C-alpha cells in the first residue's frame, strides 16, 4: 500500500530537518510535489513598483502562468522565509521581510458570484530549528504584531520537529473554531464577522511540516478555488488536535487587529444580562444581548422558539439606517445570530430596546435566569491564593477534562479541600489578630498594670483562643485527611498512607518511589509537619489536649503578654505556618497530579515570581513538551506560598 499523503508530508518534513542542505535550497523541491498544476514554487522576487522596493525569497508560491525569477504581486500566493536556527533577532528580520511582501499593492480581483476568494499573500516563516522556546517566539511575535498593522503580519511561524504558531478564530461564547486564513484585501469592517482572533501554538512535533503544508493548501484553495489541490484535512491526519491558546485580538473599526483589552478577556469579562424579547401574548421569542467590543459593540440574539427564529436584522431596523447599512449577520448553530461590530454604545442599545417596545407588538423584559450571586471571599484575582488555587487549577482542569460530567466530578472532589482551606485561612487570621490585639492592649497598659509584686490583667482571651485554635486544628486536619485524600483518589493518586503509622508510611513511600519518585520525595517532607498536626488534632478528641493559655510577665513597670506555644512554636506563628504549608500542598499536589494526565505533547512550566501578571498572578501555564519552556517538576520548598 502506498503511503498516505500525510505520511509523505511527514517524511518530507523529517528529511528537511535532518538534511545538511539549507532549507532555502530544499523547500521549492519538496513543496512542488503538493501544489498540483495551478501553482508552482521557485526562488525569485516580487516585481513591485520601484517605490516599494524588491522583495526576494528562496520560496515563492505563485500561479503557474507566471515564471521565475520575477513575479507580479497578483500572481504571488505565498512567500516562505526559511531560517536555519531561529532566534528572536532572526524572527524580527524574517517578520520584516514578510511584512514588506504582504504590504505590496495588488489589483482588485474580479467578483465571481458567491465564490469566496482571496488575493492576499500568505506569509510563512519556516525554521529548521530554534534556539529559543516556542513560548518566547510567541511573545516576540505578539510584540512585533502590536507595532504593525495586522494586514502585514506573518501568518505562521513553524519550527520543524517542534511546532507552529498561527492564528485561529473564535466566536463569542464558543471555543476555537479553526485557523484564520488571510481574507480578501477588500474585506471591510462592515463585512467582518464579530469574532476573536487568537494566537495558537500547535505542538505538532514531527507533524509540524504537515501543519504548514495543510495551511498553505487551505489558503491556495481560496486563492484559486478551481485549482486541483490535495485535500488539506488528509494532510493533517495524525497531527495532534491540541493547541495552546496565547494572545487574543479583536478587529477594530479601522479593520485592524488589536489586543483584546484585559477587562474583556474570557477569564475576566462578565457580559451584561440579556433582555428577553416576548411576543404579544408573553411567549418567549429570543434573548438579545449587548457585547462590548474594542470599538463599538456586538449584538447577539439567541432564539427561544421551538422552530425558526426572529431575524436579528429585523430588530436592528430600530437602530436606524446607519446601523442597517453597516450590519452583517453571522448565524451560529444551533440558534444564535451575531452582528458585526457596530458603532453603538450602551445608550444606543437602550434606545433600541425602547423602540422595540414602543414601535412593535413585541415586549422587552430583563431576562433573569434565577442565578444566585453570593460573595465567596474578600479577595479577588490579584490575590495569589485566589488566582492559583481557584483560577489556575480550574484552567489546568480544562486541559484534562473536557465534558461537563467530568469537570463537575472534578469540582465536587476539589471543592471540600478548597472551601475548608478558606475556613483555615479565616481562623488563622482571627487567631493572629486576637493575640496581636490582646498583646498590644496589655503592653500599652490599657488592660494590664503592675501593682507591687502583682500583675493585674482585666481581659482574658483564653476561652476564645482555645475555641479558635481547636476549630483551626480540626479544619486543617480535614483539609488533609478528607479533602486532599479524597481528591487524590479522584485523580488516581491515593495518599491515604500519609496518615498511617510510620512503618506503613515508609513501606508505601517505597512502593510509590517506583512509579512517582517526585511525589514520594515530596510527601516525605510533607510528613514532617502533617504528622504533628494530625497528632495534635487527635489529642483534642482523646482528652489529651492542653489548651493554650496566655501568660504574663513584668518588664520594668509594664506588663508583657507571653504567647502560648503550639507544636514548639508560638500559636500565631504555628497557625500561619500550617496555613502556608497547606496552601502550597493543595496547589502543588493538584498541579502535579493533573500534569501527569496532560496529553503527550504538552506539559507545564512555572512562571517566575517577578514575571507574573499583577492582576492575575498565575504560577503555571501550558508549554510544549518539545521546544517549550523548562518543564516544572514537583519539588518541596520551605519558601512561603507567595514566594514560590
């Protein structure tokens, strides 16, 4: 059986990466086998007007009617800039060359009915290897993008044997739909769908050349719709479907892609409540929602009718002629309609609702789905604890579990440890505050004084302190024994032996070392503080508990409160220590177990403390296992939670 086209392209990609010949000399020869009769690939230059200079490339994919070395801009479908060893400097140089080629003007293409065509030049940077991680290339690409109009951005950066960077599209409320191919040059903002454009890192490994060739073929199929070309999905057979989503962009009213404002990113943006459109008898017809955009807004209509749907265009009439002239509707399954980006604001939207109500037989009411909004904590996403244990773990969960039943099961298993940990933090803060406030009032003389050889203290916190410390110890132990143990069972990593007697613990650690030596070493260090915690908590139930009491001593003519000890530490220091250790354990144990469940192409890297975003100080993010940033490995650290 002859090899499939996917196997052939993969073999060519591996040969290119291993060849001692330069990419510049090999690419035309290799690519020509996949371009059919309508296109060819040669080294040459684009013969633009003198004012634009000359753009020469080792590989120009062009229409077959043209011949090397000089090509007219309208005959150029793609330029490929090969790089032997890609780094940030050579990326910038290649970026500039492709940007110059894409900026060359072309005569408008004739319209041909409903056939979708593009005249844009695709730009691909193809590297044999890279001296920097794909993540660093993505950051530099984003930096360069913000300095240039999106019409001249390179469309793909591919490193053979590692992976690729290109752009994908995503409609509001949906996941990533597919790759973005350059639209026709005459596409206006009025015809531009309301969608996000995201930079996607594909950890394709040995199939990276498949990704690049399939992307090229998809573009050529729109450049010349009648061309006889391979089917690009067949070229992708065997290529991972996994992508790491990085930077996000929106089209502005000038038809240019700009970074999505931080407040509108998916992890932070809460869209306003929708309005329900009802018929004259109160029957629900649709939900109408206002979505803020970089310039203007998008209207989203979701049908509530069992059959059919009211057209969004029919409602946009109430915005006036200008909105109708610039209106362009995209219909998304199963029952959603999206306008393009409209030059409107909230005031215009409210006017639209009023006109629907007053000038039609439809009614407009605020849609209330019956949600309960309840304050969860006094901290927001700037808090490392909230970001890392809530948002960070949840995002990592979504890389492992993809259906609602699985994510719900994960959340149920994780919830007890997390919510009980919030109680632990609250109790620790109350204990520290109680002791500090009492000590301050004692030393100031407000509630304590020296009388001869006697010390008089007019306030006791012993009962309150005992209650809070007992509650703290019980909650902290429950985080460990019930919360993390049960969560570990869900993740396939039962750590119940952590709470067994020493002989059993050591035997189980020995067995664990054969399958997960990193976790075995980590739990050995955890045992040094978890075991005293468990023993102290157990003593409360077995009447061996000696409650902490504050004592006092005379220092000169003042009184000083002596903080009681707990597990060989002052109480306030101990509760702070345990809170910190539990926070680290929950995060690191959860992340380690989830990391082991990630697909083979990806892993986790740790963001240095100084490089974390202040508004959302995440510790980990996804990186390609090959060609990515250094992989994070579980290792116990005595450093505080905020410092790791």
